[in-house]
């Protein structure tokens, strides 16, 4: 049978009902997406997800999620394995990227696609390394507690310092999603970090892990892993944060996967040194 040509592909916005298809493809690639990521992803930008279909059947996917007027993030770039190499991915890419408008676009690109991203105007900012291991059976440390609904404003403000854009709609869902466990560290006057543990398809995921100092990050990491003692956990650590890698390695985690953070232009100044663990590779 002759493969369908790119002009047979119809790319339209995806809905939350389509998310299981996209997440299933991501899981098959070994990306270990979160089990309940969809509602938080779509809360940030319900118009930012796209599916390519041939004769009504999904064959390609991508997300271009907007954060305010200046920044967007690209992820979930997938083509069904049996239909790769026929231009469907590029057609889907071009259609969806228009959603970003004039915004700077970021992404976390897998190694195999990084050259293609460079050709599309993305430039390397840094590598991100996934560390995976069995959560140690330590007790939750003092100074860390589960996040409460009253913490949402403080967490949102703190998150905005660590990110190239604010994302209150996303966080309102992310902190309270099914199976998600959020913790904060507080010095008595202000928040000094927060982290989230969530169920993934292949292992539990930590993300984000944002903290003022390595000590704050270590305390939060201990609380998060205490929730998952004896189970496999993964965390994506930006390579410039050497303390984040040390933290993971001290827990017995090992590097298992890498991506590259890339941008098409400048992004808002933010406290990269506080990012010990990326929130998600799909939305940044």
C-alpha cells in the first residue's frame, strides 16, 4: 500500500479527550509521561495541542503551549512509528508552530531530533539529564510539609521566579492532580522551595524541584522520596545545576536519559540556579 502523502494529513487542535492517544505514544517512546498530566497541561493552554489525522485516524501530535505574550513551549512531538519518514511530522510542526505567533519558543529535545531543531532556529541553552533510581527509605526532614491550598499564591510567585513565564493556571491543577504530592520548605517567614511527586507510566516522577539552596533542595528531595520509598523515581536535572546532579547521585540515582533545552530567542531572566528538577519535558 502506498503511504499517505503529507497533503492527506489534516492537522487540527486536540482536546483533552485526545490526550490518552498522545500520552500513549510518549510512553511507547520511553519518555515516562505522568499518568494524570493532561488536565494540568490543557489548563495552561487548551488551544495548544494538535493532532494530525489521515482518514480520521491519529498519526502525529505536537503541543505548542503559550505562556503569556512572550513565551511558548513545544513538546509532545510524535509521529506514529509505522508512518514516519513521510513528512507528516514536519507538516504537523509547521501547522502547530503558528500558534506561538511571535513568542520565543522553548523545548526539551531528544538527542535524535536536536539537529532538526537547530535547522528550525532553535539554539542550545543547556543539557538536561534524567536520573532514575530507587527512592531511599529516609524519614521526611524537619522544615518540610505538604503544600496546602493556602500556599498556592506563594508557590505561584516562587515558581515565576524560577521560570521564563508565569503559569498560575497550570500550577492550580499540577499541585492537586490525582496522585500528585506537593511539598514546601519554609524558613518561618517565606517559602524557600517546593517540589512535586507524581505517578508516571514507568516510574514516579519528581518535578518541579525548585529551591533557594542545595540544602533546601536536599530537604525537599528527602520528603518527596520518603513518599515513594522503595519505588523507582525519576528526576530531570538541568546540567548547569551541578548540585542537582550530586543530590540525585548521592541517593543512588543514575543517568538514564538526556534532552537539550533549546530556545528560538531570548527568554525572561529567571533563577536557573534554583531549578534542581524540571517540571516536565513537555511543558518546561
